[in-house]
C-alpha cells in the first residue's frame, strides 16, 4: 500500500466519542427538564458514577434488548470530494464491490469482532444492509473507502480491510454503540436512596401504622400531623387529599391543597401554609417538614404508580414519617429503611367494628335491605343492576371510577342521608378508598374483575385477597350508623370462593416501583439525539439495572402519549411533561383533545377559554342517554387535562380559573344524569332496540315525561318508607342463579333479551357496541314475544329460560 494511500486512510478514519463528563457538564450548564435541582435526582458523585452495594454492583450487566435499537438514515457527506477516490485510483466496479461486500458479511471472524464491539447478530445484519446500501447507492463514499474497495477488487487488499469502515458506519446508524457504558451508568437504578441527599442528611423517624380498614390507623397518624408545626399528607386520591384539607382547616390548622389539577392556598396573599394535603405524586422532596403522612403504603407495589410511594418514602424531608397501610408491607418497609440506616417503629391496630361473612348469598334483588351496597366490576353491571333495583320501586345511588369527584361525593351524601329515600348503593371498587359511606352489607355481584392485557384484549381475573378485604372493610365503619358490617355475594356459587379468598393471607409486599426521571431521560437524549422519546424510554428500561427490592413501573401509558404526539414539533422538556399527563387513553375524545392541545401548544398559540369552549361545544345540555353521559365524563377529563397543564405551562394555558368554573357547572350536569341514570339506560335501550320499544311498556309511561330533576315529594318519601316496611316483614327469598338476577326482568318488556347470548353478556358485564349489534340482529331474526303474553304475564317463570330452550 502506498504512502499516499496510507495517509489518505488515516485522514479519513475517525470515530465519535462522547464522555459521560460531557453529558453531565451540559446538564450543569442549565439544560435540566424540571425546575427541581438536578442534585435531587442523582448527585452524590460529580460525574454521575453510582456507588452501589457490593452485592449488586458485582452482578453482570444484562445484555441490552437490541430489537429496540432503531437504525438512523444517514446521507453521504462526501459529495464535495467524491471524485478524489476516482482520481487516486479508478472508478469503482459496483458488481465486483457487491461480491466483496457479501464475502465480508459471511466472514465468521468479522461477525465475532462485531459482537465484541456490541453488534449482535440482529444489529450486525441491519448494519451490513445499511452499509451495503450506502456503498452501492451513494454517489460518493469517501476517498479512503473507495480506494480500499478498489484494492480488494483488484486483489491488492484483504476483505477484512473493510472492517474499520463498516464499524464507523455501524456507529453512525446506531449511535448508542459508542456510548453504551455511559447509558448504563445513567440507567443504573440500584441505589435510589442516594437520589435524595437532603433526606439522607437528616435522621428520620419512621412509624408504621399497620392494620386493616376501619382500624383507626390513619386517624392516629393524622392526629400527630395536626399537632405538628408543619406537615404534609400524601394520599392516593384527590378525594382523600380534599378530606384532610377540610379536616385540617376545620380543626384550626391552616392547610393548603395541592393536586395535579388544583392549588388552594389558605393565605390570601398566596403564601404557603405550614401544612399541606396533596396527592402523592405532587409531594415535594425538598421542603422540610416536622411530620409527613404517607397513606396506603401497600400501593408501593402498584405496577403503574408505585414509584410515587417509593419516592415519598425515600425522599421526604421530615423528622417523622408516619406510614399507614396493610400489615403485609411492614417487613418490606423495614428492609427498605435498613438500606437508608433508619429504623421502623411498628404500631399495630385491630378493626374497631366487627364484620361478618354471611353463610348465605343474596340470590335475589328482592332481598335487598337499607344500607346494602352491591359491588360490581364494570359499568355495564352497574347499569343493569341499578335498572332492576328501580324497576322494583326502590332508588339507588351510583358510584364508579370515571365519575367526577363532585358527583361521587354527591352520590355518597345522598346514600348517607337518613332522610333521603335512597337506601341502596351500586358501585365499583372505587368505594375501596376515599369515601365515607354508611354501609351495612357489602354484596359482591361477581368476584371476577375485568382487565386488559398487553395486546388490548379483555380478560377476567379473580380479585385478590387485598382487594376483597379493602372492599369488604367498607361495611360497618366506626363513624357510620351501622356499627357491625356484613359481607356476602350475589350468587350462591361465589360465596364459597369469597370465603376462600378472605381466608387467605395477604401476599406480602416484596418490591417497590421506580420510574425514570426527567433528568435521566434528558441525558439519554444527549447521547441519542435522533431517537424518539418512546424509543428513549424503551432503551432506558432495557438497559436499567435494579436491585432485587425494586422494579421499573409500567410505562405503556407514557409511551402511548409519546407516540401520539411524536410528529408534533416540541422540545424535549415540553414533550416529556405532556407525556406524564394523567389521561384516560380509553376515551377517544380525551385523546383527540390531548393531541389538539399539543398541536396548539407547538404553534405557540395560547389555549384560551374561548378556544376550549369551542372545542368542547360549551354550553352542554343534560344527558339524554348513557352515551351522552359517557361523553360528558370525557369532557370533564379534558377540562382536568387543561387544569393539569395550566400549572406546568401557565402562559400557554392562561384561563384556568374560568375553566374551573365551567368544570363545576359540568359536574352539576353530570350529577343530573347520574341521579336519573335508569332513565338514561331506558333511553339507550330504546335506541338500541327500536322494534321492541313500541311494544314494551317499560319505555313509556307518565314517568318518562316527568322533568329530569324532580325532587322527592313528601308523598313519594312516604311511599318508599312504606315499601321498606313491607319488605322488612317479608321472609328472605332464595333463588337459584338466573338471568333475572343480573339481567332484565320480563315485566320490563325485554323478554327477548333472555336468550343465551344476552343473559351471558348481562351477567358477565361484557356488553360492547359490537355485541349489542349482534344482539340486535338476533332479536330481529328470532320470533318476537307476543304482545298478549307481555301484557298478561307477570314475567316471573311463565316463559322458559334460555337454558331450557337449548335442551328442547
């Protein structure tokens, strides 16, 4: 090889190196995503190196998931001197070059060398395809590579001479190969306690209040919170934060309220009070307090939100940390605090009022009593059961998760009011925490809770012991009118299963959740500037190293939002904040609004009150059917999203107070709908089954023409009280499970719905628009019920059941 040739090669070959010191320096110059100082996340060592326990640090790093490495498209930068290689040697014979490249790809020695430099079989293949395309399709490939390829084609060089150029190209399309060690250091999550140097600088006292529901554990912690000069309450729900906020101020202790969507300061000039009640994600790990209360500590293992409890437990700067929760978390919290050098004092509590598991199931809605709460695990079950209860002349309150907090409180107040004729509650497991309810008996309509797997498919899983205890414990609370609680099931078959579930010990807490911080993701982006935010998160989780006591929380919702707004031009800080917004991705209108908010934000156009009103079509009318009610709930979520963003981008979401005003009005409108939910259900049935509505008496009558909000008259209250007295004198009826228990009654005019498909859908709560369509087709194709029968029969057992039809 000539001297001129060698000098040309040396001048062209260069490799990119970026040190971790450079990345840390960039952040120190002010490129952090949040206003929170970087030292709160990780700054025990100035260069970002993490000192880990010897047991953890000695374990080998797991290989990265290279399927997450997306190759970049690169363009040739040799256009200006593209003819230099031709002048120094000769034009490149592309057909011969292709043979040389294919021979290079098959060389085992090359594959081994590539693997040693981070290119596994997948990456090696992708890098070669890109390298071959670069050589064959580029107009100019650089003089050094041009000369080497010509030498190999002429027999003056060896195929292996291509390796440096191949690796240079591979590191250009996979930049993470050049900084893998730095990326591993950034994603090292093995010692999260060191992320909070302020908390480590003080000796904190940890007091664990352990006990079941209604044991007074939180009450004792709150008493200490109120006695302190300063304190913070961290709860899982806005309702709980509101409750402590009101209780504290009522006791003469000024307390502020901080949630994702709301800031309320008691001081007229906006100065912070000594006490604050907040949702756990919003607690400050920089503010010093005398006492901190962390409620529902067992949620530290929650797959999505567990990181917030981990952050609060490790990072709160308080002299006393009062932790409240299940006894199943005591050993884990004690072990976790051992890593910080802090001891845990455990105070055990027992339930204040007795609760009894009944030896008989409800079996029929005819056996309902005042103070009963039927717990369902789907909205469809709630709609069906509440429809049947009111068809029997009773009124019920309804509570489920997607209702606004104000509506939940209004329904709880209605149920608790001794002067209100509403004595039955139909609710989801949303009543498990956050609401004070006077419940005598908990009735599980089912023990199967629907969930959605990773593929988006619906699955049914039996509730856990912890969930069953949390829900059952709402019966017979100490502060309610019922001093003893009862729990049972709707169906006889489920009672034995419930006994088995409640008889098992609660699974002990074994791990705590973690989540990548904004600063960690920013450092990743510094090294991988072309990667999408979703891809950055994937690579971070793939490379992350966690101690055996921790796990990385589910980031699917974050990635879902990141992918949704990837095409919108936003800086990394804004994009990250948008993706942490708590939205319900199952609601199309909420997702569409989120997209429009981000697009408007990217144009630097403030989202004004008038713009929001136009987007949601304000003002809105009371709902006419269930579909309208669901849409109003989605609109409420959209206004929540606006308020959440307004506290993070005040200049771009300037009208938070006006939006909050219409949100309160919307809450009242939703309350109207929920108060008349059975009428909405009947209207939905009428639109779904128009052919049957004309022949059914259930969808007509004087009650349908009544005003949507008609207050109870004295006569109506008296009739309810008379009905309850009559029911109290009747013996308990026990029936075998049938479609009439969780389905529609024949006297409701829906006899055709008693076939096998509709009975199964109603019982299991699997009604969807597609299945309703199928049900309607079956209705129209089958033999309709005779009008004479529906008018003359009482609808009890005169018509054969679906199972009987199959046997015939």
